[in-house]
C-alpha cells in the first residue's frame, strides 16, 4: 500500500511540476515552435486544462506508401537476357508497410525462462545505469571511462571482463557490455554490476536496480538545433490518452522539474519540448523519460544536457550534398568495398551506427579515414532498434547533410547508364538527387543477388563474386532529403514519412544491387537476430512469408545442399564489369586491386 501511495504521489508531483513550469514559461512570454504554441488549454498536463478530453490524440499518422510501378521495368535497368524476357512484377505488398499504429512491435528474443525479475509495477523507478540484454549480457553506462581493462564486478563476488562500445550520443556516457556469470544469475532480484578499472573483483559489491530490455524503457535522447528533445523509448508510444515528457533531477525519482505533453510520439521516438529556460541555463544534467498520460513514468537511461545539440556537434564548413547511413554489426570485411565504391560515385560523408560489433570494425574505419574519406561512427547498442537509429540519424544530421542514402553495407547504388564511363564521378549520384524542390525522397528498385556458386566470402569483394540474381523484385531503398522528413520521424527502415508539401518519386535510371543471398558462411549470421523492430527473427515461426526471409529456407538455419546454386534466375554482371574497369580486380581487400 505504501508503495502504491508513493507512485501515486509521483504522478501528482509530475502534474504539479508541469503546471508550475507552464506558468513560468507563460510569464516569460511563452515559447513558439514551428509546429505551434507550446502551451494552450488543450495541451496542458492532465488536471490543468480542460481535462483528459482536451488532451490531443497521438495516434501515428497514416503511412503513405509509394505508388507502384504498374508498367514493365525499363530495358536500361536490365541485362540483355532479361530485357528480352517477361518483365518481373513486384509483389502487391511492396513496399513493406509499417505495422498498424494500434499494434505493439514484436518483443526482442525472450530471456531464459528461469529468469525471476520482479514486475515493472513492483520495481523502483530510481535511475539505473545498467540494463539486462538477451543472452545474459549486461549493458552498463558510465560517466567516466574506467580504462582499457575494465571489469564488471557482480554481487556475490563473480566478475567478467567489460567490453567498451564507445561514447553514446545524447548522454555522452561510455557504454560497456559484459556477460553475467552463472553465479550472479541465481541472486534474486538481479543486481547491476559495478564497473571497476582493473580486473580486481569485489566480493561484496553493492548492487542497484538492473533494468530488463524486454520491459518498457527510455534508452536514449537527442537535443536538436531548434530546441526539441527526442526521447527514444519502447512501450508507450501509442498510448490512447497521449504521451507525457518528464524531466527530473538525476538520482531523484521524486524530483520532477517539468512535465509536458509530447509534440509527437510514433514508433520508438517521442519528440518533446525542452525544459523551462531557467533549467536550460544551468550546467546540470537532467533525466528525461516518458509516460502514458495518467500513468507512472517508465524507467529511463536517457539524459538531457542543456545547450548540447546533437546536430550542432557535427557541423561542417560546407553542408554535404549526399551522405550515407547504415546500421552495422560485424561487417568489417565488407566495409572497405562499400565505402570506397560509394565515395567514388558521390557520397560525401558516411554515418555508421555500430550495433555492438565484435570484429576489427574500428581498425577498418581508421584505415578508411586515413584515405581522406569522412566517416562518423555512432555507438548504437540497442537491440532491434534500427528504425530508432535511422530516426536519430535523420534528425541529428540535417545540419551536415542535405540528402541521406539509407542503405545496408551489402547494397550498392548503380545505374546501367554509367556503363560507358571510364572513371567513377561524384556527379553520378548527384544526378539522382537533381530533382524538383518539392521532392523529398527518391525510390530505387532493389535487386536481390544470389550465392552465384560461392561457398565462402569472395576476397575480391561482393561485386566481383556475386553475378546472378532473382527475377522477382520485392523491395526498394531510398535517398531521403533530410529537411523534408516529417517531425514524427516515422520510417519503414529505409524510407520516411514526409512533411506536407513534399512528395516521393521513383527513379528508373538507377537501382540498388543487393547482395543478399551470399555464401552460406556469411548468410547464416542473419539467423542470429534481425535488427528491425518490425521484422521477426528468422528462428521465430511467425511471418514465414515475409519478403525479409529467404524463400523455402525455414527457421532452422541449416544449410540446404543446393544453397550455392539457389535463386540464380538472371545472369547480371553489369556492375561487376564496370567495377573491374574502374577499380581493377575488386575493392574487397587492399591486395585485390591492380596497380
């Protein structure tokens, strides 16, 4: 009963603090946003305006898919053999739509069944700096960098090495991940480890709350140039009564200093007004979280630091015309080819969101930077949060990029019109975005390439190694004009909802070569986990007809005897021949090029 009263009190404090903050800003003259006045009777926190009925609805806007091309594909997109064949027809569900707004995304993979965490309703809302991920891994956030030999010391005396992931956007805190030893799993309730600078472990480390990634949680934030604050969270975004943004002092669950209705809340992204000006002027850090209106705030790892804009940190003397963004995990062997190719045809800056890579990713990035290529890496350790990562990219890189190509490292933008060129040129991609001022997005068909007889990763690179593909076309990818993206940042991984007044168009002069079905030694890694929140992991027996899956492969992740020969409907070596003319034998490794 006492616990229930404390939580009810927290709701009242949040509401009262929101009213006080509103009054302070109104006395100061208010604050006007591009999307309207911050405070009005219909936007005041619950109990201060016209009541719950006056609160706005935050159902996500309907997602408008691009028009389908009903006519056959133009011959210049096809190989000679295919141009004479029957034109392929896209599936009726292209592009893949977002899940309906009233449905929650599928949860990440379940933790072991013997896990005995208290329910969210019974746990404290005190700030926690650690969260339990799938596979018994613990993600810890630290304000200071403890050193290269950091150790996670668990209650009871067990310990494990801490692996550094880098400095997170938004909070600026250092992220580490460590496996939870077997003995620590038996101590209930589970406690967060202590991050130590050496391998010495404490036999009696005082633990604190350990959050669970499968629960509702606010995990990151970003402050934009216009003052808006993005909160990345899971579990509250489609609340029927709206979503509240709540600021409080770090380490004090009861110290609520401001509470506002969210500006938008779609998928895993909530756009919030900033806290009152008198808090912005202080060099203090606040914890920010969200809640369904009338409910308690959800646990949060996200922080707000005044006067620290995410996009402002990335300003360059001259705005780049074309950038590229991708989510990566253990892709270092593919990175060099992908970066060098796209830099040659027109990408000015690369943004790589690292989803916990274990390979030599950092070394590969350093080598590419040494050639003069602009590459920024963003640690993004959150499980199945690709859409949120791309929303972060679209919002925070508007100051440094006009257009962004949202493509994967096994995807290469290519136009058969380039086949007569002796050398690559940055004008090639620039031509694709030379469009009317009201065009905010350019769609490109995506062609899925087959294993092409390969039984291991081709050292000369995927362009040279994979030379046949499927006839059926299932997907598309996009070049997105960042200032045209809707305030909600709603996206279906590789394309976005646009602001009113902007439109999306197809470009049939170019395409994306997607080297999807590679040698089994590489392809089998896709069975571990898919990065999208809206795509089922392949081992889960759901959505078996999804275009994301490999046709006829099932859920077991066992190599078919004929894998190397599958899906090879069309011989297509157009880019292979062009790349060989431009770069020699390939871009896969430094030793593979002709000199």
